[in-house]
């Protein structure tokens, strides 16, 4: 997939509008989902995605090579949303020294398909996840819902990979404490979370 991404990106950098459209359409849904984790302001998220792609197109000739597009675009969108939130803060005159602290939230829709859980158990899981701190929730989302490796998450969040591992470990530990009895499955040190639905199967025995 990385070779296809690299080829598509190179075509885009030369001004190929079809390649640009394929990138936009191919990643819009994922970017929108991630953006809505960072800000529940739907219009802000949509504007941020549009502004991001407009900026990418304008700067295409100056952009470097990219092997894997999804984490690159996630990182770029994270910066874009932070910039737009900061601009909102300045317009509101609340602060001229603003640093983004994303209020990452999970919703009941994330777990609707987990019909093996009672409504009460789903609510407990949702409450426990939303009680994690912002960085723990974001790292959890990028690792287990989007399937990124630790080094990719570190790049997106501008952290050291070990810091990301610590965040995920802390999140899992807090979930285990909040939702006994739990079991977590692992294989050769790698968590078996493949997508957002499997978090249910792996947390609950």
C-alpha cells in the first residue's frame, strides 16, 4: 500500500488533479472521523479538512515525498484543527497564548454493534473511556480504532514512541480498574485490536 501511496502522492505533487481528487475522496471519511474526535464542531472540522487540502494543493511543489498517506494526513489535520481552534480563541479574545488540548470523546455509536453487551455494560465502557485524560483517549483511538503503529501515533501527536506506549498502557490499566472483571488479549506483545469493534471482545471476558 505504501508504494501505491507514494506513487499517488508523487502524481499529486506534479499537479495531477485526478491524483489530488483520489487522495481527497479516499481519505475524507477517515479524516472527518478523526477530526470529530478532536473537535465536536462539525463545521470547524469540515472547514479544517477543506483548508488543509487547499493548502496542500497550493504548496504541492514544495512538499516532500510521503510513503504512507493516512498518518501524514492525520498529522496535518491535527495541526490544521489546532490552528483553527487557536484562531477562534484569538477572535474571542480569550487568550493570545493558546495551546490545543483536544477534548477527545467517544460516543454510544462507537459501540452500537457490540450487541453481546448489555446496554448497561456498554454505558459502563463508554463512561470509563471518556474518563481517561485527553491524550490517553486520543492515543487509544489512533491505536485501536485507526490501527496505527506506535511510531505513527508518535509522529501524529508529536510525542516520543515510548510516551505513546505509556499513554496506551495507562489507558488500558485504568479501563481494567474501572471495569472488572476484564481480560486483555495479547500476542507477542502486540495488542489484537484490529478495529474499533474488537475493543469489546478484547476488553470483556
